């Protein structure tokens, strides 16, 4: 991973290379590959019944149990219900749960590109005045793009479908050679949030159903996996009686603190990198140069980024 500040040059960057630390700062996997592996494991497990294209019509949250009725009028009984539906959770809406929001006053532009020169299997993030731009390698000559643009810059012609590739070539000093768009462009508002509660009776909220952060560091999946690890830890520790509304209380309390802290940290980083004054620019440049010189500091950053992800 290489981080650049305002310009794509080695005077304003930090690099994280595996050969320096013998560990990765992160991994890039396409979501359909993760889904495929999960589905294969579900099909192997005789204790799992898989309902596809199935919507919940009603929920009864009894003391110690859950009853669901699907749109096909199928009744499902369980001790617990885990909501892992993402940021637009219908279960949360049904229960009338509120969120604490961070409006980043920005939009995300997401698309895929192919490029003439190899990305050398490196992720690249450039912090521009308009917002961070991330190149995420899919293959040596294909990358997935996440371009965060502050709303005051969204009318800039650089970011439309016609000009975006020329703009990427320009800001990277043609380091990727000729760039071509190979997918549709998806545009959405950037909003971070944290759920008011991570559980309601025996309903537990996990991943993006419970929280969402700015995509600048790719921490969303990490935090979701961290939730799963903590859920599993609660099951293994078995402090409370299974079926009790308190069984996942430790998960709800601990992960709310961790995820809120992560959201606040990423918000602060995004704010610092977007400030446009000479004092802040000088401070950021000095800080980045000092970090680049210190493998100790970079290793601490890697460990912090992977905090709570035990298999990294």
C-alpha cells in the first residue's frame, strides 16, 4: 500500500511493503468470491437451512426466543436472530432503531478500470483536496476505484464518465499508462453511522447492520469480521445461559465501543487530510516523512489497522 498527499510523488508518500514487515497491511478480495466460499460451506453443513430470496414479514421478539414469519408464510423459530443485512437493515427499521450519523458531505464514485502498466499488486491512495482516491488492485492490469469527492467538487468535470480516465492518468503522472473504464460508474452519498443499540432482546446486529465508516482505509470489512470474532467469543465463554437476553451483552457493549472509536478516528484522519491551509499541509508533510523513515511506526500502524482481526 502506498499513501500520497496532494501529489503523486515520493516526497509526499508512505509505503507499506510486506518485505519490510513480513506481514500484510491488508487483503483485497472480490465480494462475490467471499459469498461463493460462504455458500459452499453452508451447503456442506447439515445443521444449516438456507433460505434464498426470502423476506421477513413479521418478527415476534419473545423473552428467550424469536419467531419469524416470511413473505411465503413460513414460520421460523429460533433462540436468536442475527441481522447482517447491511446499512439498510429492514429488521432495524421494523424495530424503529435510531442511528448516530456522520455526514461526510461527500459522495463516493465507484468503478473498475484497466490500465496499460502493472499496478505491481499495490493499493494506492492519494489524498487530494477534493477527497481521497483509492486504486485497489484486482489483477496486475485491472483496478477497482473508490473516489471520494466532497460535495463542493462534484460538479467538477474531472469526475464525469467522459473525463475520469484522463484525470486519473494526469494525477498519477501516467504511471499506469493508458487507463480505460470497464464498468458502469456507481455514485452514492458517504454517510457513517453507529446503531443506537447492537441488540434488542434476542436480536443481534452485526457488521453494516450495526455500523458504517468512511471507506478511506477499507476498514468496514475488518470491523465486521471483528464483530463476528466477538460473537463467537461470547458463545465460547458461555457466561450467561443460552437463550438469555444477556447472552450477547458483552458483544454489544464491547463492539459498540470499538466501532465508535474506529469511526471517530477515520473521521479525524479524513478531516486532517482535507484541510487546506499551509500550517496543516506542512504538519502533514513532516508527519508523513517521519513515518516513512520509521519501520517501527509503520508496523504499529499495521497492527492498529488489523486490531482484533486474530487471523491476520
